[in-house]
C-alpha cells in the first residue's frame, strides 16, 4: 500500500482524532503532516497490513505527544474537571461517568485520566506522577473497577456473563451518584 492510499483512507479520521486532542485546527494540520511523514518513512516496516489503521492512529498519538513535549504543553487535570461541570438537559452515560469520576479518589483519577483519556502509555504516566510502573498499573485497574462499580451503584447496571456492564441509564432523579 502507498502513502497516498493511506492518506485517502485515513487522513480525515486522523485529523478528527488529532483535533479532538489539541483543539486547534492549524496545529492539528501540522501534527497530521508530521504523522504522515512518519507513516511514509515507516510504512515499509509494517508487517501486518490488517493493523494499518491502528498503527496510523498510534503514529498520530505519538506525534501529538511529541508536540506537547516540544512545546512544553501539559494538560492540567484540573482543566478536565472544570470541563466536566458543564450542565446538559439530556441525561446520558456521560453524565453518570462524570459524576463517578468526580467521586474517584485523586490517586486513582489522575493515572486513569492520563492513561485512558489523554492516551499516555502507562510508563509515561508513572514517570509523570513520579511513581513506580506497578503502582500506576494498579491504580489504573482499581480506577476502572471503581468506575464499573459506580455504574452499578448509580444506575443499577450489572455485569453480564462476559464481564461487561449492561443496563440502561435511569432518569437523572433516580440516579444515586449524578443527581
């Protein structure tokens, strides 16, 4: 596959992904261009073409992280907390998740946010939080379990046989966490 074919297939998706992370279309264009330079130079190293799309997104994610490092940009977790306080008329899973995240202890919330929301590798999270990798992994796993428990407590979700949460969001007044 050629770089031009990859561009045709994935450039729009990658740009939307990058914009969702940097919130600036001009910077996103620069990061997208940087990503495709990397894709072009390393495309021949991809052994399994079925993994092309996830590989492209990994390249883009790493380009975003490189941009933040070079420009000394750090995303404050406090900004995330401020953004989550915006009220909406419609009650959704996101409302419950925001309520659950607000109730997570900071020692679990911060590593989870950096890993699962910001997309950092767990070793990078450990380095940023100045703690060991096993501690970081444990905190992230504990946070995920607390989120699942939060959905069970808030809206009565249950775990199915495969271990996935199933259920329906209740009306906001019936929720125990996010009312």
